[in-house]
C-alpha cells in the first residue's frame, strides 16, 4: 500500500513487476497504479505485450523502430501487460530489450506476467538477453509475487 500511496517508485525510477497465476488481479493492480500515476500528473501508456511485440515487428519492416521506441520511451510510466503470452522473434527480443534498457533507471515500467522469471527464456528464446533483462528488472524493481493466490475468476464463478 505504501508504494501506491506515496508513488515514490516514480521519482526513484523503480519498476513494479507482478508475477503469478491467471486471475489473481495482476492487471487490475497494475492498471490502478497507472491510473493513480496519471492522477498525480504523470504521462502514461498501457500496452499488451503481444501488441508491443507485433508493433516492434512491423517497425522493423518499415524501418520505424526509432519512432516506435520513442513513443514508449516518452511515457513517464509504461505498463506492459501479460508478458509471456506471445512467442517472439529474435529481432523483437532485441527491440524489447532495447526499450527496457533505455527506460532502465530513467522511467518506471510496470509489468505483469503469468510466468516466473525462470520461465522467461522459454518465450524470449535468448538466454543472454533474458538474463540481462531480468538483471535490469530486478535491480531497480519491486517484484510482487502473487504465485500463491487463488484465481479471483474461479472464486467468482463459484458464487451464485
């Protein structure tokens, strides 16, 4: 709650990472942080990981990588939701790493993923970049592990 109340992660350029199973409220929590940041005057952007990866791929085709990266670098707070749902090509991994590298310790990024860090290599398919990315993310981040949470969707389905 202190992170939400103070929003100190923004001036300290710290990331927030929610990891855990489906239906545990990661997206809802991350979105509430994003909206709260907007109410406090920050510029913000939300993107699904799959959409970001697709946009980066199109950017390679039309040579607009710098423009696309600039769009995501510009936001004071960036939320990348559902990391790990999309398989990525090597060029996309490189551009995603570039984005995260350039935001590192400069602007906070909020991330959600159903996969633990140990599983990120399975979709990024580049062990060296995966290790470097996770190293940067965990260096200046608050990692919120919801692994032990039970799906809220399952609970809601049980209630008549």
